[in-house]
C-alpha cells in the first residue's frame, strides 16, 4: 500500500463518523436488507416460519456486529457474509462490511474476503434459495453476484484511496507548516543575535569611555573643580546612553556560534548614502529621497532604519531585479520616521502579494523591538510597497 512518503496507515486516515454518517449508512443497509428479504418473506412466513424468525434474528445480530467493523474488519466481514447465506436481512451489513474492509486497501484482506463473499452467495443460491429464486439461471445469478461484489470492492478501494491521499496532504501541510515556523524562528533568532552583536560593540565603546574618564578622576590630582565637574558630567551622559541602549537589548541575547563576533554598527546619513551608492554600483536603479536629519535620530533608531533600508534593497534585488526602486524617508519628532520602499513587480510575478522572505522577518523583529510597525502590500497596479514606521524616541 502506498504511503506517499509519510507512512499513513488505514487506522490514521479513517475519518470519525458523525451521526449523519451513521444515519445514511444505516439507511442504505436497511434498503438492501429490505429488498433482499422482501422477495422471500412471504414464502418463509407461509412455508418455513421458523426460518422467517431465524432470518430476522441473524439480521438483528448482524446489525449489532457491524458497529465493530473498524475495530475488527476481517472478523465482522467474514461473519456477516457467512450469516448472509441463510439470512437475507444480513445482506445489508454484509455489503457495508465488505466496502469498509476494502477502504483499507490491503490485498491480503480483500482477496480472501471477496472469495468468501462470492462463495457464500453461490452456496446461498444453491442450498438456501427459495423456489422462486431457483428458477433463475445459475450462471446469471453467479455473474450478477461477481459483478456486484466487484463493484463494492472497487467502490471501497476508491474511498480508501481518496482518504489516504487527503491524509497524506494533511501530513505534508503540517510538516511544511512546522518547517516554515522553524525557519521563521531561526530568522528571528539570527536577527536578534545580530542586534546583540551590534549592541555589544556599542556598549563596549560606551563603557570603555566611562572607564577612561573615571580613571582620569582617580589618578589626576591636578584637575580643577570645573574639569572634575565636566568629567563627571561626561561619565553621567555616557552611562545614561549605555543604559538606554542596554534596555533595548535586554532579553534579546542568544547563545550560539559566532554571537561574540561584533558587527560594525551602522548609523548616520553617510552610511545610508554609501548603501544606496553600493546598490547603484550593483546595477540597481534606486531613487533615494530623505526629508529628515538622520544625525538627529537616536543611534538605535538610526541603526534600525539603516538595516531596514539595507534589507529592502536586498529584497528588491533578489525578487524584482532590474526594476526601479524608490526609497523615501520622511517624518519628524512628533510623527516618527516613515520608510517607504516601492518597486514594480516583475512581469512573471503573481498578482497577489508575495510571501515575505526571511530577511523581512528579521526586519519585522528588529522594528518590533524598536517599538515600530512594518507592513508589506501590493497595490492594484502591481507595485510592491514596504512601509516601516519607527518612533522618534530618545
């Protein structure tokens, strides 16, 4: 039995039956039993009355046993078909049990039970048939029995195949979703680790500056009162900056290989200009407009803004090469900073919004840590727009 690479077994893909499912199966069984028993009920009542009641009793037993067809499929199918030789009312449960066992798509179960079903039908026709039934040609009865049995087995195998395929699709979807979540989490962790390395480099600079200033106070005895106050003020301001930046990175540090390797901190307008110049040198058509003074931004926000522009250009170069990119930075102290990066989708791109890459996941994580917001949309004229808002906080 194929498992589509996920080892799906019949016990796993058999759906739970609702009351509606039980109801229509019961209705079909009753219809089959009524059709079979109705053709011989008058003869049994008039000629062999004890057989009439035996037929009903065995039928009732079969209707009871059929509820365990999934737990004991082979035993239930064998029982209902054997009982069906002498009980016409058992033919409904016999048919359902054969279809049910066929949904398992196990030939070692289906072949013996199919042979048993045909054999039981032949025996019933030869030895337990009524005089009216005996008038029909045996060959015709046998052909009808084989055709009906084959149809039930085929229908059951089709249902089982469909159930198994749906179960394999669900398993693949769950595995793909778990893998996607793992990749997103990994991207977030990597972005947080990179932020931590940047902060490590900056805090080391702040603390070393404080250490030098404190050392001057400890070892210089020739300083005037004004120089001591200035040095103390410098230590206070530097420590306050270090504390503010440390507060932003609390809870972000992660252990992992390479976490101790500091990256060069990025901030300030010259870095953004250099970034745009580098993108243009790589062949990108970038229209860059900045309406704010980057130098007036807090260092942490400026670094976040730089990383957002960097990832936006990388994303455009990767997913929409050779398309013009517009980068617009605007805002103010009261409003905050708006970064708008826009580019047309390539001709082969779908009309729906593209799935953000893991680079954008990292940007979203960085923006969220800074107290900002990020959105990715596609306009009606098929233009990709990345909007980042950052607070102008001190």
